[in-house]
C-alpha cells in the first residue's frame, strides 16, 4: 500500500524525553511536599497530558492537586525542561528523505504549551506539515480526534498513513483512527511492525 503520510508521536519517538519528564514532575511533586515520583508514575506522565499527569500524582489529595495545578500554571516554564531532551538518532535525515519522496509528515502529541518552544529550539518547523497537540482537540490521545484532524488537514486517507509511536496509548490511538501502526523501540507493544532506528521507516513505505 502506498504511504503518503507518516504521523509521529513526540515523546519517546522524536526525542528521548524521559529525563525531561522525570525532572519536571519531580519538581512539581517535591514542591508540593510529597516525595519524588515513582517509576510507574513516570511511565504514566510520559504518555499522558500534563494535566492528566498532575491529577495522577495528587489524585488522593484534592487540596494538594489544586495547589499543584496553580503551581503548574504560575511557576512552571516548560522551556526550562527542553535542554533535557535528546533528539533520536537519524531523525532529521529520515524526515528530509520522506519529504523528498513527497510523503507528508505530522506530529500527534499529548504535549500542550511546550510544543511550540520545542519546535523552535530544534528548528523542526520545516520538517513537518502539521502539528496537533492536546490543546488542538477536545479529546486527546488515545481518542482518534487528533489523527482525524491530521488526515483531514493533509487530505490523506487512513490506508495511506503510518503512525509511529512508542506506547500503548499510541497503539490505541492508531487503532481507533484506523491507520497502520509502527512501534518505535518498544518490543512489548503487540504490533506487526517494529523499528529500532528512524531510517527503518523508509523500508516500510
């Protein structure tokens, strides 16, 4: 099947952002007087929206949750955590090759206000035709709304689209949207296609 569009998740796919997320949510947690986040909490925060993550960290303490949201809105500058991000190997070369072949590219992420800073910091605007964050939809991933928005915006069909992700949330998003899914560096995801390097996407086209 001809591929005319490749949709990428951001965290864990375009960037190794685990330490960035660990640093951010530890800062919020410790500032609210609780201990550092657990590995299980980190896995949740790594794939969900920032507000869903804060709720997860303080779901048993409504007062602390309200204070954490206030702290998030008033004291957190997401630009402070961008230096912790590490771009995945061969990403830019692969994106450039896709565009040379006429393949459209997009980002589908549960990030929110941090995404414009990330795009600017790593000079990614010229590599993607469309970016959809959790702020651009009513229902974030794993709801298919964000993928549907990309398909409509780029005028490509579901059958012509690949979705590259690294989590169960991404898999559920792709399945709900009816597009083919490619797992990135995660053998635990039950899917037909697995890649360990971004260049491998080119062999799937």
